[in-house]
C-alpha cells in the first residue's frame, strides 16, 4: 500500500504491518531518529554521488550513500582536509624569532620548530657549548665578522682561529695545525742535527759559567731533568737558525732554563721581556 514519509512527505510503497517503516529512505530514517533523540541539526545526508569524490571512479558496487570508492580515497581526502586546516591554524599564529642569537629572521612555529634553517640549527648547537664555539660557528657560516681581539684568520684556510692574549704570532686552525707541524718540525730538526751536537754539556756549562740562567738570571736546579719546565738546557746566544755552521762553538753556548729557552725561540735579547 502507499504510505507518506513522515520526514519529507514523499509517497512510497509500504506494508500494513504494525512495525512497518514510516520513512521513504535511510536518509529520512536517520533524520527521524536524530530528531527524536534531540540531536538533529538540520543537516541532510548527501545523496549518492555520480563518482568517487577523490578519483572519480564508479560507485556501482558501493552502498547507496557512498561517496568514495575505497578507504584509501577516503583517507586521502581526510588527510588533505586536515593538512589545510593545520596550515590555516599555523598561518594565524604569530611569528617568532629564530633561536640562533646571530640570526634576525622570523619563522612560523610548526612542530616545535625554533630555527629558520639547518645552518642556524648548527650554530645554535655550538652556542650551547660556549660563547667561543658559537662565535666560531657564526664566523664560519658568514653570520658574524671575525673579532679582531679574540679571533684571526688561519693563513691556510682563512677560518677563524682563537688568538691567545699577548701572543701576536698567527696561529693555524685545529685542522691545519697538524699539517703545518708535519711540514715545519722535520725542517727544524734537520737544522739542529746539521749543526752537530754541543761541544759542552750542561754540567760543564754550569761549572764554567755557574748554575744561573742566562736569560732570567735565576738559579738553575741541576738535579732536575732536561725535559722539566725549569730543568737545565743548552742555550745558544746566537740562535741556530741565524748561523747553523758555527752555532755550537763554546763561546756561543751557555746555560738556561728549559722554559726560558723555549719562550725565547730565535728572537734577539733586546726583543725579550724579563721572564719571571
């Protein structure tokens, strides 16, 4: 028999049973149930689409109200909607400054991101180790000019090198220093060996000139080893690098502390300050 739908008023073919349906479709049935439960918001479930909303394929084998051909298409559309929603939320957030103290860029906070680039991430990690490491990293990536007081350029690679106070000589960076040492140290050793061994020992020099350092004029402990900081060593008044052939003559050698001998290097005595 013909019956009238309680939701949309359409006529449909029904039965005369006691529990016969009173709606023409599943859509109207759901709306009636939600209206009875007090949760109906006025939204109408869309009718069956002509094709999949994601890929456009046929929906003949799907249910009446199907909108996607598979769960893969449904998840892809849901992911795209959620991504667009997240991007809109991020765009509405206020920008923050890059956590690198040597960078002035501003970024959008996304997934706990606090650096604008990988370079700033590297510099920021070095800043956590100390101010000197952070400055060196910023100079290496061109974010900060080299400080004339604390840093100078390496003569080999032009990288930043920490300069010791009171030392005006140019030092090499940790990468170039071993290579420079392997090139210079053999030459210095060859120069010393070519001049031959000293004709007098430290004991003979102490007996001749007295156990007094020629540089600082302080007593020398002859019981100490020659490798000790204040141990006795042979001091060349005229350095070996100046006159290699006659450097070990008796009137050119004297006694000195090892520390004073090393600190003097091959400088003239007029260039030295009193070593305390």
